[in-house]
C-alpha cells in the first residue's frame, strides 16, 4: 500500500475514534471506505500474509544456490578387538583404546544441476507473482462487495426518505378528509382506506429500516468498525456525472488489467518451468566437494595406534541418475500436457472475461435507459397525482383514483432512486470486471 493510502486510512481511523466518543454516525465516501478496508479487512490481511509466505518461499529457493556445509562431532566407547585365522581358530585378543572420537567438516557446492535450481527459483518467483495477484484480486472482491453494501444503504436511505414523504403526504390527505368528513362530504369507509394505506407505508418503512440495519452491519463488520457505528453514504454521489466508455475501451482495459487473465498467463509460465525441471532430472549433477576429518584412534593398524588421524580432500563429484532416462519420460509428458492445459485455460479465461465485459456493458447501457424512463415516469406520476388530487377535491374523482395515483407516485419515486443507484452500481461493476476498482 502506498504511503498516501496509509495516511488516509490512519486519518479515517482517527476520525472514527473521535466519532466513537461523540456520535454513532460516520459519513464516508467510497474511496475512504476502500482505503480503510485495505487496512482493516481480515480477508485482505490473510492474503497479505500469503504474499509474505511466497516471499519467504522465494528466498528459500534462492538459498539452494548456497553451498551445503555440515559438521559432525562424535565420541564413542570402543571395545577390545579379536583376530582369528581364516578358519576362525587361534583367536587372539587385541587391546584397543576405549575412547574414540570423530570430527568431520564437509562442504559441497553444486555447480551444475541441469537447470533444476534455476527452474525452482523461477517457479518461486512466479508463485510470488501469483500470491500478489491473489492479493490484488481479493482487494477487488472486497471492494466490490463493499460497494454493493454501500449502495444498498444509499438506496435504502433514499427509500426511507421517499416513504417518509409519502407518509407525510398521506397524513395531509387524511387531515383534509377529516375536515371534509365533518362537512359530510367524505364517508368513513374512504377514511379507513387511506388509514390502511398509511399503515402499509409504515410497514414498508419498518422493513426498509431493518434492511438498512443489516446492510450497515455487513459493512462495519468488513471494515472492522464498532457495531454501534452507522455509515452514512456521501450525499453527493448521485450528483456526480457518470460517463461510460465504448465497449472496445472496456475490453482493452479488461485485457490489460483483469487479474484472472494474468493468473492464467502466470500458470502457463509455471508449468513451462516444471517441464524444464523434469528435463533437468535426466542430466548429470556436478558439484565441488571438500572435507576435513579428524578420527581417533587409528583402528586400521594392528596394534591399534592411540592417535588422532587427520585427513582432508577437495574434488569434483558427478551424480547421474541413469533410471531417469526411462522413469522421467512420463513425468515430462505430463508436464507438457499441463502446459497445454494452462494455455487452453488462458484462452478460456479470455473468452469468459470478454463475454462478461460485453454483458456488463449492455447492462450498463440498459441502466441509463432505465434511468431516463424512470425520470419520465416520475414527472408523469407527479402530474397525474396533482391532477387527480385537484379532481378529488372538486368531487370529480373517486378515492380509488387517489389511491392509484398515490401508489403510482410512490412506485415512481422509489424507481427513480433505484435507477440512479443502479447506474452507479453498473459503473463500479464494469470497473470490477476490468479489475480497475
């Protein structure tokens, strides 16, 4: 994470601390939420740990280039020996010094292993890259999940506002009807219908508020904020202009940034290195060896010499596994098939991402069409409600006409809010598909 992101995240935490002591609400923009999630999310932390483990695996693979050095020290009790003739007759006891000691220092440096060590290091580097890609993909997944919950809260907040306005409007109508009832121009049955509608609106408001609590809990849990904190979305979000790119632009962004495609490319390279590793098993391994030994007593002489015997050597060792010529053929063929399979999966990933981008783009355009339709619907519903209300006041419309107009207005108002948020959601979905969140 960059220093700027860390500073932003820390500032968010500082703000949160101040909020926790004074209030239970917290206004947060989408970018602020992303930066806080980079620090707080347990899922992202787990993948960061996986990245650190991959870093250590690479260091371990590079350590195979270093020489192998071993030291051994031993002390032992030696019993007396015996000497026989070849037919095991004429046994003779041989006195041996009872204290035996051994010291050995050995070193071996591989100078040629057929490319096995280099291939192992390359694989570790590629697995390190995979761990980084896994981390990046998890960040994208967490961010998209947060955007979903965040926009759900925004949608529910706006639904609450719309329902409250409609409840206020219904209360005004009921108040007017009560005044007219005293004049004898409104039946009690008409009052009951509108009171029933108010109860239905109150029920809807309660359901929406409960849904808002659930979405808020999911958000604060992911961000590891106190349960008492209530997230308030940025109120300027719907004002921002969202412009879509062309489908070809989105496709190019996906080809360059989609992590699934990058992972498939990396898997191809890993399997190619596995082929090299299996082929290396069919080649000789050459090492430089050196050793220093001190042994005592000298038991190869009779009588035994109660002395320490020191010797050293330096040389070249060659190891060749002849059985690999007929054992590794299957492994090499399997490794090459894995390369082909990885290539096919890469092409499949390209197709799937391309199809997902195309479908997402069509849905994005549909969201704009739906928004324009909902804007017209709200305008028409408002006009219809105003006309119906005037007609009803003048006794030219029935109560059922007012109820229909009121329900149409409520549905249009909520539909417009949902359409606006749906445009924003589809925009972020396109960024998620291209992994540019």
